[in-house]
């Protein structure tokens, strides 16, 4: 059959596989029936239709009676009853028959009958085959592969193509009965000749029925696997009685394998125990010669290294020890299983030696951890002492400065000199606070939350130092300003206080000087307004070298601006303000800002205005007064 004329399932399109199976399975059934002198069948697909032959076959291969049945059925119902009896027997043996009913057998459904016979062959001929833990078809294939392995020209991979050249059949016969044929004298190219030779020798000398014809295998595009498997199974059963020596050799080989396996396990156990003991001793020696220091960073590093050892190396050793205990138990179980004497490891590698080393390792771990903890405690205490000494020293400086400030007295120049020296004394506190901050980080890393030798934190001391420096600078400016105003005797204390408070308010950057915008805002707040041109001219006259007006210049300017003098210009400016820039002043204008006595005095002296009948000419009055 050409290879291209195939269905998707691998069966020839002309159903030649059905013909081969029908022929093969019929021969197989006849061989079984012939063992009890029952007549041969011509075609199982039609001869099974009344159920009698099927029942007889099952009683032979099942070695059991199926009971009473219709031996000469004529009616269809009798045939169905016989077939149902047979099918019930098959199902009673826990054989799964899917989609096969009695009517299918009675109606000679070829495909379903061939499927049923194949299931019977599997169950009663192939399923009991076992080889190296594999059973049924896999076991049979493995048996064929093992038996034909010494023959270079044979490669058994399946139950179809691998058998087409006949060599596999010849190899099986030669392997078990080399006296029956000379495998090495075969013409490897003569497939049909080799096949015919194997079938003939098997039938004549070994009693294996010729279930296949040469053309069923050699000429088929793909030999039918079920037919080939059914025939090959006959070889297995025929040669099973000849395998006593092979079985003995296999048992001896298995024993040797067991002995070798046990030996390898014992060697592995001793080698691994020796390595584990050597690693434990090396670690103990390292700890013994390690020099610990009461420096927290180094002590902490040693602690971290020990923790890494516990989480890594020690767990690996623990796992290895458990594995070794299990391995030793497996060795002893295997030796008991095969009646071997108990295993005794070499001296120094016994379980008690490993256990003693393990106990000593635990004691070494405790000693090493105690030593590390001792140095950590010492280093933490030393760190706290350093922090406490530094913090207390800074606080002492701040206390001394505060005391000195509170004790200031005497001349302003002397006070200013004292404050300046205190500022110089406070400046080095910055580096000291940096050192203290570094110590605080070290304490935090050492998990020191509370200090035993001080109550001062970095944040507390930093805040106090900043406040102290600001207070000193403020005090210095205050003294400087007081020095500037101490000779301003023409102003009342209230005026000086107002001027100074206004200056401090607008001196936002605390540099004791006012810029142009700040100076103008201060003047506006005090009620002294100037036009833009007037202010620019004034600012240019008063500004210092750093483009700002100092406190002293600011005070002197305000003193000059507000001091009560009796110059003509000042008196004229005062009249203009009260008269709201009119060329005359009324009685009502004067009463708003002057006391009654002053108003009466001025009205008595000033002439009447020519512009307004109710007004007084203050310009004419001033010309007469300041001649």
C-alpha cells in the first residue's frame, strides 16, 4: 500500500489493517481454542455472532466457567443473551468495554469486535508482562529492546517499522536459542527471507503459532502494531521458561548493584562527615584567635558577621547534619533489607563524634556571642560618656554666657566690649555641635535612645546656641544704639523709644541699617512724608558707604526733624500745617491743635486777613516777629 494513501490516524485507507487484525486475532483465538480441542474459527467477526465461541474462549483464558448458556442458539435473543453473558464476565474482571454492546457482536460489527479482542489480548496475554518496573506494552517493548541490544543491526523502537526487516524476530530467537539459527550468517538485505525463517523456526521449534504472514509485515507501509504486538507477546511467553539463568544473573547483578550503592552511600557519608567536622573546627579556631575591641563600629561588625554566620553557614551545616543523619539511617535500612551487617563508620566519623563536635560548636557560639555582647556594652557606654561630656561642655559654655549677659552693668562701651567677647566665645560652639551631632548619629546606630550621662540633646543645644547668639547680637546692637541716642537730650524718652522701635521693626534682616524702601516706610509710619524727589535727595545725603542708613544716622536725622526749635522756618512750617496750607489761619484751625491760652495769645497778636474776614494773616505776623 503506498504511503501517501493513509488516514490521519495512520490506518491504510483501504482498511487493510482490519484484514490483518482479523486474520491475526482469528489465529490467536484458534490457538487458544485448540489447546482444548475446540474447532477453529474462520473469521471471528462472524463466528462470534452467536456468543458460543466467545464464551468458550473466555472460559479457557479466564480459567473459569461462565455457567449455562445456549450452545445452539437460533434466535437473535438467544445470541444476545450469550454475548451479554460473555460481556458481563469481561466487565466482572474489571475490563473496561467502551461503546461495545451485545448487538454489536451479534451484528458482526468488525471494528468493535476487533477492539474487544484486542482488549482481551491485552488483559490476558500482554498485561501480565513486566520488565524493570514497566508493564504491559511498555514492559514488552523494553523486554524486546533489552534482548536485542547486543545486535547492532536491530533497533526496536516500536511494534511496526522496527520489525519489517525480520532481524528483530531472528535476534530474539538467537538470543534465547542460538542453536536454532545463525543470526550472523543472515543476509541483512533479505527481509522476506529473514522474516520467513523466523516465523518457521518459531512455529516448528518453539511452538509459537504463526499469527502473521510475511507480507503482513514486510509489504505493509506500516505494519499493524496490535497484530505485531500480539505475535511478539508469544515470544515473551515462550522464552519466559528459558530465563532461569537470566533471572539468576539479574538477581546477582541486582545484589551487586545494591552492594555498590551501599558502598557509595557509606563512602559519601564518611567523606561529608569529615568535611563538616573540618569546617566546624576551622570556625572555632577563627573565633579563638579573633581580637575583639571595645569600639562600637568594630564590635557591631563582629556581631553582624556572627549573625550572618548563624543565618548562613550554621543553617547550611544544620541542613547537612540532618542530611547525614538521614543518609546513615538509609544505609542501615538498606543493609537490614538485604541482610547485610550494620555499617560502622571509621574512627572519628561516627555519629557520636559528630554529635560531640556539634555540642562543642554550640558552646563556642555562646562564648563568642557573650564576648561580642560584652564589648558592645563597653563600647556603647564609652560612646555615651563621650556624648555626655561634649553635651555638658557645650551647655556649660552657654550657661556661662547667659550668666555674663545677665550680669552686664557699667558704661555702655564696657558692656559692648563684654558682649563682643561673649560673641567670640560663642562662635566655636558650631564645630562643637557638629561633633556632638556626629556622636548622636553614632549613638543612634548603636540603638542608644536615652543617655545616662547628660539630659541635653543636639536639637536642644543647637536651639539654645542659636538663641544665645541671636540674643548676643541683639544685645550688641541695642548697646550700640543706646550709645547713639544717649546724647539726644532734646527728645523725650517716649520719642526715642518710638524711633528705636520703628527702626527695629523695619530692620527685617537685623543688620542694624535700613535700605531705601525700609527707610521710607519707617518715615511714613512716623508721619513724615516726602515726595519722590525729596526722598531721593534726602536718602543720598544720609546714606552710608554700604548703601544703607545706620541707626545712628537715622536717630540724628529724626532728632533734627522733630526737635522743637523756634527758627522762622520751623514756625512758618507749623502755621502752614495747622492752616492746611491756606494763606490765613482761623480760630477754629488753632483750636484743633493748641490749648485755649495759646489760641488767645496768637489771636491777640495776629492781624486780620484781607482774604477772609474770619481769618488771621500769620504771614504778616511772622514778618513783624522775626524782623
